[in-house]
C-alpha cells in the first residue's frame, strides 16, 4: 500500500524523542494546505494535532499554518482599524473586554472581532453575550462591512468564515484537550488590519505569538496574558505586554491596578454588563478591567504615549461611550 502524502508530516512530529522535530514554516504551510483542502484522513488529523499539542507549536509552525489558512478565507477588502481575537471564553469574571471593545468603537475605531463559541463547557463566549446585548453577530462578510460602517464594530464567528477551522476546534470534545487551532486562530487577522490585539492563557505562549506575528509581517501587534485567556487586563496582576511594531519586538510591564485577588463569580449575569454600560453601575474591578484593556489597545496604536497618558485617555473613552448603544434588559445568567 502506498504511503499517504500527509504521512510525512505526522512522521516528522512523531518519530520519537531523538528523531522528531518541529515543522519548518514551509512544511507547516504545506501540511495545513492539505488539511484545509480536505485531503487528510480523520485519524491523521487527530494524530497531527495532538502531536503538536504535546510538543507545543513553534512560531515557524504557527506562521506557516496561518499563511495557508488565510489563502482559504476569501475575505474581501474591508477597512478595520483593530483586529481583536476572542477564542477563550470566560467563567470566573464578567467579559469586561467586550465593553472595552465597544467603547473603543464608540471612540471612532473600526473594531473587528472574531472567535469561536462552545468548545469548552462552563464558559461564556463573546458570541452569545453580544447577541444578548443587542450587538448581533455578522453572518457574512457583507454583514461585517455594514456593521463596521454603521457601528464601528463587528463580530464574526469562526464558523462563518472558516468551517474547516471550526470543525477542528469542535474536536476538543473528542480529544479532551485544546488543539493548536485555538492558538493559531488568534493570529488570523482575516481583514489584514494593521493593528492586532491577542491574549493567551499560558504565559509561555506569549513569545510564540509575538514571534509568529513578526514572521507574518503583522505591522503592529500586542499579546498579553489576559483574564481566562481573553484580551482583558487583570487589574490585580502585573501585566507583561509583548509588542511588534514594524518588525521590532519589545516588551513592557504594566503594574497592578488593584490589590488583592478577586473571588470567582458564582454566576455571570447579563444585567450586570448592561447596567455597567448604561448607568455606570459597576464594580471597581470591572471599571479597571475595562479601562486597563482600552489603555493597552491605545498604546498599541500610539506607542509614543506613556502608560499614564493611555490610562487617562482610556478613562475619557469609557466616560464618553454611547450609553444608548446596548439594548438588553435581561438580568438572567448568561
């Protein structure tokens, strides 16, 4: 029996402690191209993804995978100021990052957010929260364009622009583990925005995200460990922020904004987000999480500004948001 063409890539990753190695960027590109064309058997895909998961993907592999996937997206030319990846979900704290993104949209930035929902139990995802708050998700690229033009914000579920990637993310239920797809999806930047904001859960992944962004010639990018893995500043923790600006890699440290550690919320209630937006009925933690997240996005776009200046501008952006933007009145758990 002839060897399957994809077997070579499984072999590279799985040839034992001394024989295995990472894929080169070109090998990763070729392997992912085959996957996206449906030329790989299910058993091969499972083995490939889990071998990568155990090894941990390199920045070269991430860059090669993303290059291959981007060729399949068929996204039209749509202007976006800020690409925002949202693939983790929340379970301990409210998704304050969504209010940060919407406040930035109200300030005039065209924010495109993309993500995937439902792959991990007991988590709340951007898609369901935005729909409930009166910011319905885009169904196609034309809808993205309309929403960005009219509201400066659009969220597109991964399954709407890359069904093969969504199917791979959904394999988590069979694997019992997240796969590298959760990592590489954060780097997709489907609309080729000059500015990209990403977050990771495990700090060790930050270097790979930063270096992969540089390999992909991302003009400006920021990556940091956010609450639950979403791009949300944790006020009670020191935040190490890694950046890429025109090929130059750097790192900065944002000091904690709040002493102590927040207790896990028993329930995440939609009404709390709505009341925070409309009436400023918000905890200090929530307010600082929002303003701290906005400040990081501002410094990404204006690296000449100090942290203090960015925080002051973030406070102003939050205060000047359109309080009538959201329409939800529900108080039930999300």
